[in-house]
């Protein structure tokens, strides 16, 4: 999934992966894909057992992603420190030019 999302020709604008058991490993892989994806605007990752390490991986991807406008990490085990870091990453990302 990470490779497909990171591909230059990935057309997805919205992706709902709630309840898929992604855990930290899957979240880190998604973070890597977000570094190069310029189309995905909404990503729902609720109920995936994502903890701080996964949230950190997502934050790393968000720092280099200008397309994602909505990220739902509800009902995971993300601690407040990690949550602050990915919120800061989202806030520091420039807004998409084509919206």
C-alpha cells in the first residue's frame, strides 16, 4: 500500500483505512509514502493500534506533504507528545495550491 500511495501516478484523493490493524509499522510505511504523494487530501486511520512510533512516522511524512488536509488518528494509542508533533507537522505544511 505504501508503495502504491508513493507512486507518482497514484490518483487517490481520499483513503479510509479504519479498522485495518496497521499498527506502528503500517503507519510508518504510510508516512514514507506521504513524503512523495501529492494527491491524497484525506486519510482516516482510526482504530488501527497506532502508538507513538507510528505517529512519529506519519509526522515525518507530513512535514514533506502539502496535499493532505485531513488526518484522522482517532481511537489509537497516540500519546500527547507524539500528537503535538504530528499536529505541528500538519500546521507547518504549506497549504495546497490547487484548492
